[in-house]
C-alpha cells in the first residue's frame, strides 16, 4: 500500500490559511454530521498556492488497520491535522489520552494540536457514549473533522491507536518533518474486541532487558490493542525484581557468568559451561521496586495490565542460589548460565519454603494492582523430591500418593497465599497434574489439551499453545532464518489458530478468556532479536484476539501487514519477512539432476530467481513451475508484490558432485533410517532440523564405501554434519577418506581432526572439508569417529552420540 502524496505551496502562519481553516472546521458542530463545506480542502490548496512560498507535501495514510475492525466503511476525501487543529474531550482521563497521543506530533512536526474540554466547535471531538460495550469505540473521519464515541477510557485509547494507523507511515519516522501535511482518510469504524484477554509475554530472566526496552514492548502492544503484559521475572537464569525482605535475590540471583559469546553461531543454550568456584557473575540486572511502579503506571496509561510471573516450584535456580535453604539438594548453587533441568526446584517438604514464598509473593503482589499473579508451575523436575526426607515425610503426613500430588499440594498452598491478597492465581498447564487448585486459571502451552481439560472443569483458561503462540520458535525455512529458536510457529498458523476449540460446549467456551503470544529469550540476547521474533507474529495474535473468527481473512491480513512493515521501517525496527520470502524445496533425481520448487507462505507473491549467483530483480527469471538443475548451482530468489520487492533474498548452493550414481556399501552395522541405500549421495541435503529425513542417522562410527562406475579423478571430500546435542547428535571427532584403484586396496588420501568441534554443544550445521592431491580412484572409503561417551558436564553425559550426515560430496 502506498502513501498518497500531493505537493502544494503554503505560506507560513498565513492569515488566509487560518481564516479558511476556521471556516471549514466550524461547519461541523454536531456528532457524525456530514460536512458540506463551501470550500473543500482541494480548493483550499489551490487558493493557498496563490499566496505561498514554501513547498509542502500532503501525505494521506491508508486504512490498512491491524487488528481488523468489526466494521469499516471507507469514505471520500480526507481530514488534515495541522497546528491549527483543535481537540475536545469530556474529562481529565480523555484529556490524558488525547495529550499522550498528540504529543507524537511534536516529534513528527514540531507542534501539538490544542486540547480543551467540551469545545463543540473543535475539529476532533470525544463523546462519552455509555451504551457501548467496554473497550468498544466508534470513529468517524470525514473532510471536516473526526468524531469519537466510547463508554470507557480504553475505548478512546483504542480509537486513537486506530487514528495512529490511519496516519501515513512516515509519521513514525524519527526525523522531524516540518514540511509534511498529515492527512487521514475518510472512514467510519465501529469496533470492539472478540476476547478480553489479548496478551504478550516477555521473558526477562534468560536475558535482562532495560526499563526503557520494556516500555518499548508495552508501546508496540498498545499499537495493536493488546491489553495483558505477562512479565516473566524469575527463572533459573536470573531474578529480576527487588524484594526488600530478601536482598540476596538481586545481589546474587540477578547475575550469572557471561556465556553468551556463541549464541549466534551454535545456539548452545543447553551446552554452556556452568559457573565454577571463584568465577565472577557479571551478566544480568534487575528492576527496583520504583522501576516496577513506573512501568506499571506506564502500562496502565496504555490500558495494559501487567501480570508478574515468579516461577515455582521448578525453574527456580536463581532463587535457590540466593537462599539454598529452600532447596532439597545440597550446594553449591550458582545461577544458571544456560539450560538447567536438575536441582532447580523448591522443597515443598520444608515450612521455610512456604514462608519464603509468602513473603516474596506478598511484596510482588503489592507492586502489581491487577487481579492476577502467575506462579509458573511448569517443567518441575521432581527427582530430588523422590529421595528428600522432608518431601517424603510431607507426602506421608498429607497422604499424597506420588510427587505429582506433592506438586499439587504445593500449588494449592501457594494459591491460598495468592487468594489471601485478593488475587487470582495463574499457572501453566502442568498445574493440572495431581489435581487442579480450586480457583486457578490455566495457561495452556503444551498444545490445547490442558486448556480444554481446565475449561471442562469450570476453570478460566488462556490459550497459548506453543505451535501457534510461541514467538521464540522459527517462523521460516531452517536454512534461511537466523539460528534462533527451535521447532516452528509459522505466521499463517498463528493467524488461523482457532482460540475456542470445537470440542468445548458453548458454556465451557466462555471460560476461554483469550490468547497470548509468548516470547522466551534463551536464544535472544538483544533487542533486534526480540523484535525480529515478535514481528509480524504479534500482529497475528492481536488480530486473532480482537477480530471475530468470521471476519478474519488471511489474504486481507497479509496485504494490510505490508503497511505495518513500512511503519516498522520508519521506526527502525527489525522484523521478519519470512512468510513473504521464497522457500526453496529440492528433490534429488536418479539421473543426477535436482528438481527445484519455490513457494511462499503468503499468497499472490511473484517470485524471481537467478542461477548464476547474481541478485534477483524484476528482470530475472520469473518462477512459474518447478525446474531442474544439472550442474552445481547457486540459486537466489526473492519475492515481489506489485513490482515492489517484499521478501529477503533466499540463497542456497546445490553441489552436483562426482559421487552421484556410485554404489554405496555400508560397513557400519548400526545405520538407522537407511532404507534408501544411496542416502549419502542422493542430492537431498538436510536442513537444520533434527527431523529432516535427508539426514543419514549413524549409531556409532561411520564406515562406508562408495564404488564408482569407472576410474574417476577426485581431489576433495565435503561432509556436512548436524550438531543437535540436546538430542545426543554430535559432530564426528574426525573424518578420514581412503582411495582405491581396484576397489580392494585402500590408501589414506586425507583426514580432518575436529575434537574441539565435536565436543561443542549446540544446534547448527558443521561443514568439514578434506582437500588432497588429485587422485584417480575406482572406490573411496569414508570413516568418521563418533563421540562416545558424551563428556561430563554435557546434558546427555555418559551416553553414546549419534552422527547425522546428509551427503558425501566428492569433487
């Protein structure tokens, strides 16, 4: 969508301009009256041109609003906001809303419209209409002015955010634009949300984000009418909130040893070295209670309520490192540098634990005025409880059958603490295990099953299943995305997710409060990564929570999203175009060629590509149907919409090598998934995905022969291995290649030793190349040594590793 622009000349502070503007604006004195001005804005522009000396540009925005309003009717013409525009409100709350919004004009143009109370002659008028539903609003824009109706401050706030989206996207530039005249397209909107819970969660435990960055997150929530900010404030990797009764929580628990240097390269959250005695913890931070109060007030002014989360009884190593007496295990304890699964759980057998919980939650709840307190409750490792004497005694005293019931006992006691403070408790769906606390609200993240079960029991539910609502998951092709996240949550899946399951009755469905997008930050350590993973999926969550299921339309959404991208560009925010990018699919053929197919998640994109390594453009080859390549090729592709480039450039090199067609003989006895005996030379290359079937799984060491049809000159071997150490997949310790002219007697041609690489944990692909003197062979033998056992300190220590290789590339 393009901004409409009209150039004309105006005088500075022209008396004629003032007179004519006043004449037009005074014609609108009653709500929603159609303006019949004797001088239209276009005639005004013409008259001004006669007396002008400064070139000005009129820019008019688009009606590409997200979330889509319940009713939107486009009109004719536009309304101009300038330094003579006046605004009328009914009360102080509305005045604050208007003032906060129109302050943006000071940044954009250097002036702010005049705001007053009960001025019926104003250009922009707020009307309180008590008959409207909470959060609903009505907005009319025509050539003479703007009228807004709502029953609540939230409704007026949302109406102003809609006006913000109706403004040209350049309005959000960081540079002042004194020569721009701002036009808002004529439109009539009636709007209200489908769900009352429209949330976004930010995890600040894994990586600390500043007070100003948290405010940025609240701002981009407000722009799309989200109203619940879930703030994940504690976990194994950092305690982020000042608790005056327990100062060690921030003195110790807020800091960890910095092990971030390999995040981008190896994504090694689960493979970081732990803190050692004597090492200084310097990475982290926390929010003071004054910081919390400031952020709560900031959110409140944007009609966003904040739900704090203090994770318990698991995910609690930062608290345990600060106060070891609440643990079942013996120390020493250190704040986790990365993924933690053991000895990170509160001890429910000790009364000191509940004293700690009550005191901590008391201070937290006093800081947050909203009705909810989130206590986590997920992924609790109960190993220590099985052997801890205090836990076993507690189970005996309370007649608890197992540690699941012990967790339920813990959660129910915590709920009583929360309820005593006049709050409702929220927990992840694991709190269903062993019996749900009486008044608990459930956040369903492990799919929909937990949420459905809770709703059937009469409990309120917030749906946030990971496949649809987890922003830390990948949103595009494994090999074309940054090495952030794991698994997948595609934009289309997020948008099309049906919040209330068909399996629920109408009454049960009423317990589904709404949905929430969650951003866990294990792999995200800076703000550009935060925004990249958030946008555009936040827009999909916002529209899913606000717009009725019947009114949603994928194609309409993705078209409107292009205007949001322009707004993000003006702000300088990083975002993902993954759904618009060309995805590259390939299939190796028996004749030694590769079939290539190009697709996009978004409909209506034109794909252009090159095969010579040059950048694709509108003059490149336009993709129509799958095609074949016969030789080693670097493919580059991108997408266009209405001749404007939308997607990033997708690039992949396909090596068509000399081993294609050779006979494969596996000397290794433990090959898994090897029904295709030519899997290592079939021109099907594995992606950064443990489940990609193009990887050859080898248990133990690799020993394989490739027998050529005739004597062949070779001089290199390239092997790509998958590193996925969380699933025991490791890079080989070394790789050797042998050559034979008769297929019987082999001589070593070369080797590569990679002990350090083989002992590095993480999730990425590793290319190993062995170059040697050109040699004529009839057969080659390739050997690779696996890591066995997996070293101490690794997550799967003591087990044998797997080797995953996609292709033996021979040149």
